[in-house]
């Protein structure tokens, strides 16, 4: 009998061995050598079924834990890669302040997600927009316009006419990761797809970008979604 496990993403390369990875959203990614047939790959995956299912269960539980709508005191929110605890306070000038922790006016708890999103969007506009201008100028790349969006799952995108979009959530990640995502989208101005040529452009603009890719893979599941 063939496995009922779904391979969400199959990446073929010159590697010699097959590897299975469960991503933060619980999807299964398989990297395989070119010569293996689909049936051979599925056979290996089937042998690992118990392991895959256990890992998927854990990943989905963790990712569900971060999409809970109810925000509470003690929850952790990231800003520039650093975790800050959310505290409720009775009185303060603004609804939400970051001063070593996120302090939220208790009477505004019902709109916590919206207030946090607005706060992150504001920071994203102040930090990411000038950074795009600077990195584009530094590498002599020109784009049409840049915007901060409410995208929850994509960190950035590059439209066909050269419009760059970045999620407000990107300021939850460390500055080096922000730079990588900006460079990634700027590189799409030269190469639209994710071909080898594309990654060569990224590599030439930002050697060491793989560390930031790894950071995102490891940590993005733990960053709040405020939708
Ligand atoms: Zn891309």
C-alpha cells in the first residue's frame, strides 16, 4: 500500500541522499537526488510515516498556539528579534508603549491585536522604507514604489511592475533578517523566479544570506500573527 502522506514540496538537486523536513506550518518538504523516481521517494517517505506524523502534529500544535485570537498579559511579542512580554497597565498616555516590555492599557485589551498591528506597521514604515531606499541605492537597483502591507504569511513580495511590498510583521525579525528580505525582493527586480540565477544575485548582494533564511525557517512560526 502506498503512503497517504502528502509531500507538500519536493526539491530535487545534485545531493546524494534524501532528506525530510517538517516546516513550521506542519508541511512536509523533501529534498531528493535527481535520479530517484517519485515511487522510490514515496517509498522512503512511507517508511518514515510515524516520525513525519509525530513531527507534523507538534508543528501544527505550536503554530495553532500562535494564532489564538485572545491576547493576554504575559504573552510574548517580538520586535527586531527580541522578545518582550505584554503587561496590562491601568493608566498611561498611549494605548500601547514599548519600554522594555509592551505596556497595554487594560481598558484597550479588546483591541490588542489591532493596536499591536498598528504599532508594528508604524515601526515598519519608519524602519523598512528608508532601509529599502538605502539598499536599493547602494546596489543601484530601481523599483517603482514600496509599501508596508497587512500580509500575514508573506514577508515580502515584488510585483510585476517593480512594486515592493513588505509585511508589517517583518519588524518582528532581527535587522539582519529585515535586510535579507529587502535584498530578496530587490533581487527579484533582476530575476523574477527562484531559479539558481536568482539565488546567485542574492548571494552577490548579501553573502551569508543563508543564516537569515535559516533564522526565518526556525523562528517564523513563533512570531505573532495579528489577523
Ligand atoms: Zn522570492
